[in-house]
């Protein structure tokens, strides 16, 4: 277990110090927190969830559009608010929150339960990634995740993730695909 953890940390450290990673963060206009989160998310998707670079880019293109890799991102009916320090987490308010912009009452309750079980705040990246993994492997998307893993192109993964998992009212696939392509362009070797 220790060796595996050190391997993940080494992979993440190599990634975050890579000039291509820094170029990605610059092109996506990420602040320092979002950049750090992206490094952890990319490492998580590649090493923990077993995705190829094109698959991880497709998923991350969606996360970039939804939350800009911000775990405390709040979205209501009007606009997206990055890093909202005044938001009091409420599973019943219908507001999108976190990496995946969880808005459904049941999913927000499950996210809160995951965070509580880990003794973490609901905005903690590790709690949100643990909830993401549960959703994809044994939760609501367990039948869709294997289909995603069969897709090979960044575009196909990006589009499938939006339609099968995000289900946004307005897909804005062009923006999701643009971010996914930037991510793949610079991070395909990681």
C-alpha cells in the first residue's frame, strides 16, 4: 500500500512539474488550486480508475466545463461561481456543487455521507473523488462506466460522459471538447 501511494505521489509530482502540464493550466486559465486539483484528478483517473490518456482527457474536459476543477464551485440558475466561500452545503437546494456539479438531492446526500465517513469536508477533493469512484463503479453509473472505458477517442469519451453521466441541460459540447483536446494535447504522455 505504501509503495502504491508513493508511486501515485511521484506520478503527480512529475506531472505538476512538467512544462506541458503548466502550458495546459495556462491555456485553461486555471488558478493555483484548480491546477493542483487537475494534477490530482488526472493522476486519479489514469492510475486509480485505469483510464487511458484520451479517456481521462474526455472526462476532464467535462469537469473543466462543469467546475473548472474547483471542488467548492457553486452553480445556480444564473451562473457558475468559482470558490464560493459563503455557500452552506445543502443537499436539498438543487444547486450544482463541486467537481461534477452534483445537484440532485440523493447524490448530494451521498457526497455528504462519503465526506463524513472520511472525516472530511464536503469540498475536499479526496471526498469528491471517492464519491466519483463510487458513482462510476458501484453506484448510479456502474452500467455506463464500462461503456465509457470501451471508447477510445477523446471526443467520443467527452460526448458520452456528458450525455450518459452529466446530462447537462445545455451540453455545450464544443467547449467540453475544446478543453478535452487541450488536455490530451499536452498530457497524453502522462
